[in-house]
């Protein structure tokens, strides 16, 4: 018959467990301190890099995007505040603040034409036309970062994906899967008909009509009844370009 461990054995086992625990805590602390030291070194090197290449960061969109990726890897957000080291060194906070104001202006100016839904690339084109060479080029990445800061304004101002395209929404309209499917379908011609939606998406008539009328009521679509086949066309300005209208006409 096996003898049970005595009090001395239990105490020895408990002491061994305490030693292992303390050893584990010490190893974890050493690793944490090492990581903090490495992170501090990375941030210092990032600051030196920013000082050296600040003109490229300000003027070159591709370079600026890569710089943001470098910052994200070491937990630095140059857009977190308009005050402090990064704002003073690069003026990045002011850059995106100015860009955000211009995005709001363009979205408001084009809303009567597109119902508050504009293609991201077209928004970038309008921004470049407005800013011109004096302010430097603007990329889609710049627009996305500026729009992310506009969320503090409340509902609206977000980027949604419709098929392979990205659209900027500046109205508090909630688009469901049916609406997105119709918008994606409309990208081919700029418009759809009830019959086309029913056939291409295999929807019953009521579902297609309800979704299209909702988009019409929200100002995202326009109707055209002037065709010989008597089929109503639902046109989507966000699926076609407004660039031909011109910035003067749009008062951007």
C-alpha cells in the first residue's frame, strides 16, 4: 500500500511551485522590459527618419502612406492630436484637418447630384483639382485617413464597398445588402430597371421595387421614363462620373 506524502513533502512541493512561479514572473518581466526598450529605440529611429524625410512625407502621397504603416507597427498615431511632436515636426494633423474640411465641402456641393454617395476616386480627383499643385498631391489613402477622422461628426461620412469600388457616404442613410447589390449592378450602365434587377438577382418583383423606391426616396437614384420600351430607368449618379460636370458648375 502506497504511503501518502507527509506535511514535509507537501511543503516542499508548494515551495517548488512558488519558485517556478517567481521564475516565470521574472522571465516575463525581462521580456517586457526588453520589448519596451526595443520599442523606445524604434520610436526614436522613427523620429529621426521623420526629421530627415519630412518634405517627402508632406509632398509625396506614396511615401506618406508608407510612413503611416511604419508608425502603426510601433504604436504611433501622428493624427492623434494637432499638438505635440508630430504636429510640430510634420504638420500632419493640420494637413488631414484641412483635407477633412475640403472633403465635407465637396460632399455637400455634390450631394444634389449624387444623393450623398460619391465614388472615392472621383472625390480624390475633385480634391486634386481644388488643391492643385500648390498643396501637393492627394491619394486615396489620404482621403481614407481624413474620412476616418470625420466620424466624430456623427452619422454619415464613412466609406462603403460596393463590388470593387469604394463609395463615400455623407448622409446617415443605412444601406442594406439589397441596396448594395443594386448599386453594384448599376455600375455597368449607370442605371437599372426593375426587370433587370429581377432577372440578374433572381428577386421577386416586390423586393426589387421596394429596394429601388427606397434608394429613390433617399435621393440616391433618379428616374427616367422617356423610353420607347416604357421601362423606367433608375439612374445612380454615384455609379457614373460627375467629373464632366466640372468644379465650377458644382461650386467646389
